[in-house]
C-alpha cells in the first residue's frame, strides 16, 4: 500500500531513491514522505481516516523503510503514528490538512448606511466647539 502510494504520487520516487542511496531519509524527504502518505490516506479513506488506517500506514512505512524504525519504542512506528496518544507525523499532518481545508465564509463588503455607528460623517457638518464664556453659558 505504501509502495503503491509512493509510485503513483508525485515525489514518491525521489523518496525511495534517497532511501536507497543513503539507507535513511533527510528531514526534507521524511516530510515529503509524510505529505504523500497523508494525501493518499485522505484520498482513499476520507478527511480523517480511522486509527486503524493510520497505524496500518505507519507500519507500512516502517516495513518499507526499516532503518526508520525506532529501536526504543515497542512497535517502532510511534514516530509516524502512536495510537495510544494520537500523535505522530501522520496524525499531525492530517490535523493540519483538516484545519486548512475548512472553508471560511468570505467577508461581505459593507454597505454604507444612512444612520448608525458605521455611518460616514463629515467633520465640517458638526457645530463649532464653544470656548470660554460661551461654553460656560451653554452648560
């Protein structure tokens, strides 16, 4: 599944070539890998795939790229997705994609009103300021 996604998505071949050459991934290629996998998951399983799908993709990444396995964790794929905590590269990317995909309503152009607090007023139409004795008399 992961291999097929890398073959059909743009940039996937670059990730596999870098891994074959260096037996590891750079920060840039790891991010590209995570973006490709998250895109493939949303295409296949909807905007927010289930935990099982995320874990399956994380295990697929570790199987295809064994040197990315974390030796200090129980399964080794917790960097990509940890089901207990709901964290990992894939989870974070999916959350970001979901947040950016929300359509926000465009602001409507305001129409000038004849009255109200947003009414345009001219300073010249206001009465002149009273000074000194005239102000005291008015008070």
